[in-house]
């Protein structure tokens, strides 16, 4: 290589011209072809739309009817038996009853009049101290067999008071009562009578 020699000006001009032409062609190609292809390679924009909810005028179907259940009939409950008791006597009292009770011994045939107690000759039973202290109360119904002389020859407890002490006290006292004897065809005859005694608390 030789130093100090000057380059040929023509060759220099040709090189510069070639470079300018190359740049012009490159710019032209980018503007017309490459740029369009680059744009075409890009994906198209995605279009989005907001869709309104479709409302139908149809009413929702009605709910199904409730199932029918076979309800058993209510059990039959018989009405309670209500017995109306008569007003109690103000104090312990002896009550005579001529209505025969079913378990009572049968009356002799031909009895036309039942015995009647003589209240003045009948002593009231003593209230047992233990029963009074324990608050025992109740009614005793006695069956008394009255002889022709008006005295009691036999006695039975037809209905208890619920307390043995009260039953025995009433039986012992009322068996000593005096009666007008029953009669058959107008003549005195043995017959059964009923006496009822109620034990109540003394105020």
C-alpha cells in the first residue's frame, strides 16, 4: 500500500451516490410495501358489545300444591261423669235412709214399713282422737237389722269412710240406737234399716 497518494475523486462520488440510492430504495420499500405488510400482519381489533339481558314476560310457574295428608280422626273421649253432691250438713249428723242398696240383704217378704230411728235415743259416735289429729274425715253408711223390740241385732258396713277407725266408731255407736220396728201387715217384724254418719273436722 502506498501512502501519500490521493484517491480518485470519481470513485468517491460513485460510492456516495450508491449509498444515497440504497437509502432511497430502502425508504421507498418501507413506505410502500414493508409498512403495509407489517400493518396487515397485526391482528384486527376485537370488537366487544354489551348485550342487554333478555327479559321475558312469562311468569314463573306456581309452586306445587301441598301434599294431602290423611289426618286420622281425633280419638273419642267420653265426657266425664259429673256427680253433684248435696250441700254438706253444718256439723256431724246422723242421716237415715230408707232406700235399699243393691248389696243389702233382702227384706223379709211382706214388709210394708221400714224401721225408723229414734233420734233422741241415738248417741252420736265419738270422733277418734287419732283420726281427728290426722285430719281423717268421711261418711260411713251402715246396714242395721232391727228386731221387733226396736233394738239392733246385727250391723254391717255398707260403704266405708275410707278409714277403719271412723267405720268402727260409727258402727259401735249407731248399733246402740233405738228404732221403731218395721211392720208386716201391721205387725212388728225384723227389718233392715240404713244409717249414714259423716265425720267432719270441728272448727
